[in-house]
C-alpha cells in the first residue's frame, strides 16, 4: 500500500535557523494544491528532515533595514563630529586673531580737543574737535567734511545712521543713553518674556560704520545764529558741565515724554518708554507677588497688591495688560501660591469708547472680547482724576450724561496716555515764534524745523509733527497763483494753487481730489472766482480735516530713511548747487516726505492683531508667530536677532525668569 504524504515547505526563517545550526520551529505546511501522490515513491518516516537548498539565500528584509539605519546613523554621527570640530576650529582661529596686542602708543590728538576754546553767548567751552578726530587716516579724511549732529538714539536717529553713506559727513551722535532700544518689545521685557539686553544695541557700534563719534550728554539749548548746540554732561567728579558743540546740519530726534493731562499724583505711576522703566516695572510686579505670598499679608492687602491698573487703551497699554496676564497664567500659577493667581485683577482704563481706537472697529471688538474672556476689566469712556499711592480714582460718563466716581485699590499703575514735549524740544519751540504746536516741533514737508534757518535744523520722530495748516500759506499761494494780479482766483488759477498745496503739504492731497466741486462749493457769490475771504475759509477747513501722523516707530523710521537719503544727495551735489546759486538745496535734491502706512499690529496674549488698512487679520498662535516674525526682522543687528530668538525659546521651555534683580 502506498500512503499520501503531506509535504511541508520550509519558510525563510526556518532556513536561516537551519543554516546557523539551530532547530527550526514547526514547518509551515504547503497549500493543498501542491500536495502530490506517487505510486512509486515509498512513504518516508515522519522523523525525516526536509531537504535544505544549498544555493545562497537573500538577506532578510529586517536585517537590511537595520544595516541601512546603522549606515545613516554613522554618517550623521560623523557629520556632527566633523561640524563640532570645524566650529571649534573656527572659534579657535577667531580667538587667535582677536586676542592680540595692538599698538596704541602715541595716538595723535588735536590740541583743541584737549583744550577747547571758550565762546558763545554763555562763554562755554566750544568742542570744535573731538579726541578721536585724527587717530587714524580714515578719521583724518572726515575732519573737513560738514558736521552732522544727531540728537537722540531712537528709531529716527538709527534709520538716519543706517541710511547714510560712509565718508560724506562728520557724524556725531548726542544722547544721554549709550544704546538704542527696541521699544515695541518693552512690555515683554517688563515681565521677563525677553531680557532687557536683547532690546538694546550700543550706539557706538552703530555709528562705527560711518566712523562717527558719540557724546554721552543731554541737549539743553540751541544757538541757531552761531550753529551751536548746548550740551550738559558730567565731569569725572559727577558735577554737571555745559559745553557747545558746533554743527552744520542738526537733526533733532530725541523723542517725547508721556502727557500728564494735568492729573494729580502721576509721581506714583510708571511709564514705559525706556529700559529703566521696564526694569522698574518688573521689580514692582515681583515685589507685589512676593509680599502677597507672605502669611502676614491680610486678604485686603493681598488684593490691593495684586491689582494692576493700566491707564490708556492704546497699543502700549493693551500689550502690557496682555503680558501681565500671560505672566500670571504661565508662571505665577506654577511657582507661587495658587491664591496669588486667584486674587490677581487687571484693569484697563480708556477715555474713549473702545480700546485700540486707532485700529479698525473689528480689531477693537475682537480684543475687547478676548479681554473679557480672560477676565481683564475694561473701563471705557472713563477719565482718571487722581492717582494715590494705594488707589486710583476715575470718573465714568454714562450715556445719559451722568458722571459717577469710582475707586480701584492698587499698588501698580502704568500711565500710557499720549505724548508731550521733553525739555529740549520745548526750549527749541520757545525759541521760534511761529512754533504754535503744543506737543511737538512743527516741521515742513522736507522735515525742516519751521522758523529755523533754511536747511540747518531738521526734526523727526515723536518730537516732530508735519504741519497741517494750509491757511498759513495763504498769501504765498495767492502770490504764486494770481497771474493777472486782480486779487481774485479764477478756476485755472485755483487749479494751479491746488498743485502747489499738494507739493507743500502732501497730506492735504486726499482732501483736494475734486477740484471743481471744491471751487463751486466755496464760490458763494457765483462769480466764477474766489475772493480772499472765500479762499481763506476753504483752506482753513481743509487744514482742519488733515490728520497728523501718529507718533509711532514706523513713522520715525520712514522719516529717518528719507532724511538719510536726502543727506546723501546733498553731499554729492552740494558744490554744483551752490555754484549755480541755488539756495533751497532740499527742494533741489529731493521730493517732499510722503508717509506710507504699512499697517499696525499689537500683541494681546498668545494672540495678535494686524490692521493693514483695508485688511484686518487677527488670530491665535499663527498671528502671534507672524507678530514675532515681523519684530524679529526689524531688529537693529544680527546679535539682537539671535538673542531674541534664544529668549523666546527659553521662555517656551523653562518659563520666565522670576529673579528680582
């Protein structure tokens, strides 16, 4: 009898086991269709082992994957090792060339720099030469160049310095601070989101590109007739010493201070305009939380300590309130007693009906709704009447006109409501009789200070405002446009006058679109001409409709770039223009300044809003990272960009620094 035998097919794993001498697991049976019977083949004993093929078998897929991973892991390790060695070698080479002894013996110094002569209206030392004017050949080349003096180190001044071409001017920067500050991130520095060192860049490093000079002093007065800028500096003994600094061109870019609005008790408030302000705010916030954590602090006192009041609903006030909220949510709740977070209250007092009132209505409502969700107390249509050491008093006007008085116990008040002149700009404004603006120095469309000698003094940034009054140019405009000298302006003459107005005051262009309609509207007697009285009324109403440029970093930056480019052209064409007898050099080399609004943005607590004119964008993390990207790209140097990125990473991984320094 012959017997059907079930033949088993060895699997690949079994073959591997057999090749290395191990007993394979149970063999996998072949499919039934491959079974065969043979009348000639006798049955094999069940203990017989299957035949092992002698030809080499392919590697298992798992082994190939392991080898591939090992290969690329080794390559990555070798690449990393090579990169680290290369970086170390680069640092070593850099240090080898950096830490060398440089010969600084017998440095030449002008005698006038060591012993300045006396002069000027107050008989003060006149600094006609600086100690580093002739220290090398490049400095000597600039000694005979026109002297450009820049007062201030803010956005406008930095933009001028970054735009100027090296070798055209003998540049001197005057500032009581030795650094420039990236002011939009001061609210972040006030709670430790970024470090203050990240926001500053030394002015000496910025001016070094132009081989310029820096004077650590404060401008206090100006003698325009002799082109002398009076400075107040400190001697080695700490006593004040006033000197004169000569100039050929003077740029005033010294910023502004906060407006007080006549409120009593503002000495108890913080401002947020400088690095010192941010450091003081940070110390007060941490002091409040530390005191509130003590067991001897009463519940009433704890609530007062943890009450934060922000006066002003503009970008600075809103961003500061948002940063304080983030600080409490992300750090206080983790490292302080939970009751401290529970007792925190944040109040924003705004005099208008909405916060961020200069932004679009949609953005204002979005921010207000987010603050309400975050339990931030918004007090709108309110005015602060007094600030005391332990509370704030404010009044609210109801829709029916009734006024009620309220009080908020607090140990922290931030004042961020408008701008005002600093002492130097107030002094310059007082020297010129036609300066009537109460908050800033008035300049023309070429950014020249009105009333100063033509082309000698410029003002940019928060300390300046471009004139919007058209009626003040009435007589000049009539003299240019009245071709037949009949004392009246017909339509053709008015059309010419409109072109001159647009040239003198570019911001009036939007109000002068429909020329014929304007002419007919103010031609009250319908005689197809405008009398002086009719023309005066027309120009006055146009001036009232023109909105002044906001006191923002964007405006100051554009003005600085415009002025830097103009000065480059003046340096190249000055001799030719003077030979040809052209007196208005600014008009000859450059058009008037025109501001281009690129949009406004604000941080509102792990979210951000963008007002781009006709387009508004608001959102959460995506908008916040867009906000970060814009501010990161606007940094002054690569050093501050690197530090800012590191600060954001540290805050995300380890949180804010809670040390009180």
